[in-house]
């Protein structure tokens, strides 16, 4: 039989590899945000369905890039911009990402 007392705290779960991560620098946070936009943009491009009720990923990507491209051309342009951002800020992104 398991006994429960209101003041008892459960034992913390042991840390597991791949259990999560912490973004602690502005560059790491921005990189993760851009990756999320890229993922939503891929879904919108392939399915023609929107991922959220707010602005579409396409409109956010076009605003960030300052372009009027659509579809596959927009996705390719955004992926190139993301690769450029990562190359320019690799050290700051790596320093701001911690696995837990």
C-alpha cells in the first residue's frame, strides 16, 4: 500500500540524456525561434494548411527576409538565411545551449 502525506515531496526523476535543453543567450533563443518558423513554413508549403491561428509562417518569413517570394522559393530563401545566421553566430548559439 502506498501512503501519501501532504508534506511529502516526490523523489526527483533521474536526469536522462536527451531530456531537454536550456537556451540562455539571445542568439540561441533567436536561432530556436527561426528553426520553429522554418518547421511551420515547411508544413505550410507542403500541405497548404496554416499551423496557427495567428499570422502564417509565410507572412512572418516574408517580413523577416523583406521578400515577396512564396512557396518553395520562400522556403529555400529562408533556409539559406537560417544557415547564414547559424554560420555567423555559431559560437554564441553553442555557448547558449545547454543539455539537461
